[in-house]
C-alpha cells in the first residue's frame, strides 16, 4: 500500500446521508485504508441558497484536485427548475460509466433469486438524461434523445474490459432498436463491432422490455449488462430490489479523469436522525472506491467483514427477518460490528477478491476512427403549432406554399402519418410535422430553398416551432419514417 494518503472529496448529503457517511468513514479509517478526506457542502441547503445545481463553485475545485468523490445521498427540492446534482456532476466531469453490482446474499437476506450476481454497466452522459426538453405547443412537449458513437463505444468497451478484468463470462446489451432504429440501432451496431474483439466473452443483445422481464424473473441468466442511460437507471433499481434490498447496493461513476462513488438509494428523509438507516450501500460504494484507487487489500478487508456480518445475522431493520437474523442493530452499531470483524472472511457467502490496479485498463480508450460519409441535405421536417382540421385540410393549405424544387411528402401528428392516405380515426393534437423533400429521389436541396419555405409558411400564418434537416449518409437516410409510412 502506498505510503502517501490518497485525497478523497466527501459530502455528507441530506436526510440519512450524514449518518451513513459517519459510519462509512469510521470503517474506512479502521480498515487501514490510506486516505485523506476533504469535505464539501452539497444538496438541499445549497439549492435553497439559489444555486440551481446544488453545489457551491468552490466544491468543483476540490473535485478537480482529488478526482475521487465519495458522496452520500442528497435531497433535490421539488419544482423550481432545480437540476439533478448527479446528472450535472456526471456530465461535467465526464463520468461516462455507472457501475452497479447487484448480488443476492441468500440465505441471509430474503430474496426469490438466490443465485443472482449481475453487474449493470449504464451509459451515464447522454440519452434522454441530457435533459434537452421543449414545450412545443399548448399541448405537446418534447424530450430529445441523443446517442453518440463515441459515447456508445466508451461504455460498451468498458463493459467488456470490466468483464475481462473480473473474470465474467458474458455481456448482454439492452436496446429498443426494433422501434428506435437509428438511435438504439447505433448502440446495437457498436456493441456488435466491439464484441467481436472479445471472442472469449459471450455477447448477446436483448430488447429492453423482454430483457427487463427476464432480469426480474431469471436474473441468473445474466452476468454483465450494458445499456443506455434511461434503461440502465430503471433496470439497476429492479436488479437491486430483487436481490433483497435497494439499501444494500453501492455504485461507481467512472470517467477518464475523475470518479464518484455513492449508494443507489435516496436520502430517505422520513427516517433521518433515527439512527436506523442501513449504511451498506455507501460502505460497498467505498469498497468500489478503494479498488479504483488501487487499495484492493483494504477493499477486500471491508467487504469480507461486511459479508461475515451479514452471515452472522447482524442486520438493520430493512433486512431483519426473524429466524434468520440474530440481532437488529442501528447505523452506529452496524459500523461497530463490522469493524470488530475486520480481518475475518465469510464461510458461506463467496469471499470478496479484487484485481489489483485495473484502473488503467478500464478508461482512456482510443476511439475508433470513423471515415466521414457522403452527407447530403435532401429535405426538412417542419413542425407546426396548428389547431383544427385534419391532414388533408392542412395539406391543401400548405402545398401552395411549398415552392419550386420541393414537394410535400408527408404530414404526421405525434409521429403517426395523417397525410397522404391517413386514417380518419387517428387522434390529432396541435403538433404537426410537415416532411418536405427535394423533387426526385434523393434530390439534393439547397439550404436557401428551405429558408424561403419557412418564410412563406410564416407569411401564410403558420406557426413554425421547430425544423429538422434531413440528410442521407452515403445514400442511406439519416431519418426515420413516420408510423404508417
């Protein structure tokens, strides 16, 4: 172990956060982990001072200096435009990978899935969690889903490297590319490309809905799951819950430069101050932190003591079960009992064992060089705030305004084609999409023609709320069809 203490930024958070952080710090210090702590203030009190992301500017200086963040849960005030602190930190510091091990501790923690040992690797920076939203009309809102090749490549390669370093047998990707063929389709294609580089690891892809159902029913089918941000957020809570308790799960957020470690549960304000909170999630997050910074010996010592205590039936109220548990303890006694077992190992549960210094293999990946495609502008989608009528009536009003060199190809409402040959039963809102293309198949369109079209629509009294340019890439359309096309 290095003689120089590793600096770590800590935040005690809100609700039960200060209690479980105190317990975790006591355990870290007792384990012999070589750490130097810097404390920052985040969360509800900072939000209420008018700082919309919940973190003082000075806190960023500590994170940039230490590059390691152990964070207790916080409370985000409802309403008022407050931004998620976690999303802000992940994006600002490039924490592209969220890792959530979900393990059953049968027979000591009640679960229907005694063989479960699944790691969720969740993309952390993009997807709908980029938070790009708009109110388009009186009755329609929009959220933009962004999936990038570099983002997909980094998280998928991380999943395979994690599997290799931890002797895992399989990586499964969860996507929904039967519907979102372009965005989720990109993630699927990159997964197939990268999987081919790891022939010793089994690779499979599942549609997210059946994948989530299989995870809830037969989690032993899975080993490492890699997926997009929103899907990963949902399935990681499902996976943690079916192990027996969300309160037992820790997580890491890993980037090329910085890393953040936290429990996956919230601040639980209803039990704050009662001394009954289970600190396990933050303790196991701190174990992940120790592995990340190269202190695997201390990580194994804490994790094995925790496993031994679970075997011994020393449980907090959330996992206490008569006939299995031997003693019900509060937060402080939980920490004290764990400290007493440092140096011991479990006899029924599998002892923890961590690879030494794997950090270098899990980050800083060289991204694949992509040859630029032949990109051509072939049309535009124009979104209107327009009330009344149907697709045929709107087409009759718009077509005279389209102009030379362009043609009205389609009108949709909420993604459903309503012209030409729409279905009369389709319910329409005030949000319409005009698809205007160049005349002739894949005919290039001059940007000036689109500007002129928008001018004519404005002069005609139409309220244009958004436009989206339509491109082909090496002749393949870079845009989806409407439902019904």
